[in-house]
C-alpha cells in the first residue's frame, strides 16, 4: 500500500494545504475548509484505488463532498470503465480532515494542517461525530500511562518514563470550559499547560517527537480527529487512548445543548457501538495491517512549516508516517505553478 499510494496521498494533502493557505488570515474558516475539501477530493479522484471515506466532513445530507461513505478514486470518473478495472484496484478506507484547525488557518495562528489516514478496508474505526476523551503520550510511556488514571497519576508515570521532573513536562489541553478542573489539576501537580483553541491532531503527534517540548495531550476533543491521531501515533509507536463521550453535561457545547444523554446512547447503538464506555487504544482505532498517515502544514507548527508562497510557486512540508516501513518521513516539496523567475530555497 505504501509503495502504491505513498506519493499519491502526499500530493492529496499538499493540494488541500495549498488551497487553504491562500485564505490564511482572512477570517473565513468555512471558505478555508471548503476549498481544502474540493482540492483534496479532486486529487483523490485521480488515484488508482477504490477508496471509501469512513471519517470525513459529515453525513451525506450535511456534506456535499468527502462525506462519510463516499466512494473516491479513479473509478468515480465518468469514463472510468474505459481505463479502470475496479476488481484490480486496492480497496482502502480513508479518514480525512482537509483543514484541521480551520480557525487556526482563518486567523493566521500556528498548527493548522491538511491530514488523512488510510488503511485497507475495515482498518479504521468509523467514529461517529461525537466527542472523545483522549490521552496521547510519547513512545516511552506507551502502555504505562492510562486514561483511567488521574492526570496527577499519569504525570508521575510520565515523569518516570521520560526521566524528567514533573515541572519540566508540558501538557496540551484545548481551551474549553469543560477542561477547567483538568487544567487546575495539571498545574497543581507541577506540570505546565499549553492551551490550544483548535487542532488537537497536531498536538497529539507532537507528543511522539522529542524536541517539540510537548509531552502529553489530555482532555476531550472530536472523536473523528481522535481516529486520525491514533493512526499517526500507532504508526510511530506512541501512546494513544480514546473513550467516546456521550453526556452533554460533560462536553458542555452549544452543538449538544438540545441533545440528551439517552439520545446520544441511542445514536451510538445505531452505529453498532454496543459498549459506549469502551476505552480504545491506537491499535483498535487504527486496526489495519497497514496504516499510513499524511499531514501537510497549512500554517507553521512545531514539526512542520506552513505553506510558503513565492512568485510562481509554493513550498510545502509534509509528514508521512507508515506502519509498513516503520518510517516517519518529512517531505519538502516545491510546487511550480507557472514559470517562476526563481525557485525559493529558504
């Protein structure tokens, strides 16, 4: 799968990132997302594969493109039968977030990315559009920290695993009212907190790399992004756990203001989730034999540069992580749109 689709998915996230980056700082998050979706889908439909979106922009009635269940790939083209035999093509499941951190892009803040994860059919957990309690940590802490433990306990474990004092640890938490107690506990335990407004996929991935000064992600975020994070961290051997949250009183969002706990439990049952309190690890959320993650920076982040435009072109940086080859590759690409007077190297 990596040999067949590796370069293709790099180009998919690159095109989405470039499209969004043109709207960076313009204050229109919906448009930044829309153009990323269109660019990602257009490039995806040129790939010789039989792809199915398992995590995307929402249900079919809510999203015109990259909706959950949409078929993508070369066979979707009107004249596909003239050059495409579906039986010969690889079947894959795809989780996408064409503009992860739409607010970050819209307001020119760091950490926005175009991301996707792929695996063979059935290899990615089709997470409903719910919330998820998450815990991400470096490879050294894999299987040692635990989402059922308190933040204080996990910080002590993390301190031992990384041979660092607790006051040297940095935990990323999304700035939400539901996290007030968590933030207080982390600070009282002695660790430092980095608050983010959006973009917890990037925060989770930062945990896996030394030098980012990010040592854990804690708190509640969107479940679909949790699966994408799990795919990346599984490939790199880091720790990830997720548990679906269905109680509106815990989440405290406007979107769930009119929903009840019972309604959410019924929805999970419709999705085939019989144990709503199950704790998933990365191997369960991204269970495929082969898993591939790709993310391209839209705005600058800890581990990737954002899109940089120059006269006649642009430069992107993409992270590709593979469970198959056990590699994390940083791909630096110069895109030439016309006849540039020069090629930007720095």
